[in-house]
């Protein structure tokens, strides 16, 4: 029995398998999963950077004496819950 080296499944063996999709199916699934993971990671980093920027601004207000310690802690708690 001869196995073809055609990647499109025109012979008995294709790229990583014997069905019509072969390895291309797995490759497409892998790309989709990696894209989703990358989008989730980018989204969480954006949220963290926005929270850090807000807390830094809040610290500056507290250090300058524009807000009290109680107000600082209250606002910080609200920012951290988001």
C-alpha cells in the first residue's frame, strides 16, 4: 500500500491523519485557542493597568492632602473591587 505525500488528503495519508482535514483541522483549532487566550490576557492586563493608574492618582491626591485617609481607603476599596 502506498501512502501519498499530498497534504490535502487526496491519498491514503494526509498531513497528521487519514481524514479529509488531517492536521490542518488541529492546526486551525490550535490557532483559534491561542487567539482566544491572547485576547483574554490582553483584556486582563488592560484592566490591571487602568486600576493601577487610578490608585496612583488616588495616592497622589492623598499625599497632596486633598483627601483624607478615610476617603483614600474608601475609594481604593471601590477601585480594587472592579
